[in-house]
C-alpha cells in the first residue's frame, strides 16, 4: 500500500474532512472517558454489595454445615418406622405376659388364702 500523506505536498493544512474526523474521534474519546467516570461510583457500590452478598453466602454455608453436622450426629440414633412398629409389638407382648403373670399370681394368692 503506498504512503498517503496527511498534509498536502505543498505544505498546506491537513485535509479538512480528516480534521473533522480527528475532532470527532477526540470528542468520542472525551465522551467515553466521561461515561467511564460516571460508571466508577455505581461499580464501587456493586462491589460493596457483592462483598456483603459474599459474607451472607458464607454465613449460609456455615449454617448448612452446622445443620448437616447436627443431622449426621442425630439421625443415626432416631428410630425408623419399622423399629417403632417392632417396639410397639414387643410392648404389647410384654403387656399380655404381665397381665397373665399378675392373674396367675393373684390366683395363687387366692388359693393360699383359701387354704389357711
């Protein structure tokens, strides 16, 4: 690609359309800098909110860890439905046996009282 001079070869000023384009680029650059400057404060606020959110998530994680630890320690000691059903059946059997033993004991006592 051949060299294209920015100024006329006779030493005159730059091409007027090129000067307008450069001026427009400079203005666009100033607008970009202004936009970035306006965004700095909202971004800082978002970072602060993000830090608070991180702290809240960390507290939640610690709560979940404590809950998980508590459940892991407690759940193995809790009875299942089947275990409860077996216990109820055992209690019912013991109750029947106890009633039978009491009736037999009372009958034995009644027999002793009659003998005396």
